[in-house]
C-alpha cells in the first residue's frame, strides 16, 4: 500500500482532484465523499462505487485515464446505510444535488 501512496500517479491525482464531502440526508452523520474529475459541463458521468472495504481513492488510475480522454468521472465513497431502499434514496439525492441527468455506474465487490 505504501508503494501506491508514493507513486507519481497517485500524488498527481491527490494534488489535482480534491476530495469533496456532501451531506444530502436529514441525518448529518451520512457523508458522501467523492472525487469529481473532468468537464463539469458533462451531466452524464461515469460513477465508480468501491467495494465495501474500499474507498473512493481505489479508482484513482481509472479517474486519471478517463479524464485524460475527456470523460467526467466521479469516484464515490458512500456512508453506512442499513437498508437498500435508504441507500437508493440517498444515492438519488446525491445525483440530484450534483445535477446529473444520467449516469453510467460501475462497481466492484469483494
């Protein structure tokens, strides 16, 4: 893991793409963390959802590559939801907050 943290690509990613924290639910403890890179005029980005044990940073190489080709990419780290419908509602609120029309979702699992 330390090798990744000292890699030039990772350091470039962390220095050019800020980590944003957004609250969309009434519960202030549910914080969505995300990296939003690429042209903000694109309202149909690619969204990466990490595995349960991962963070939004795990997709830094994909973010760098795809934004280099002109795509808008959002890598998310979602808060804890104990119910699938509650998660879907929070995710929808996040998409509304970001004013996105459509999204392409890709996700990883364990």
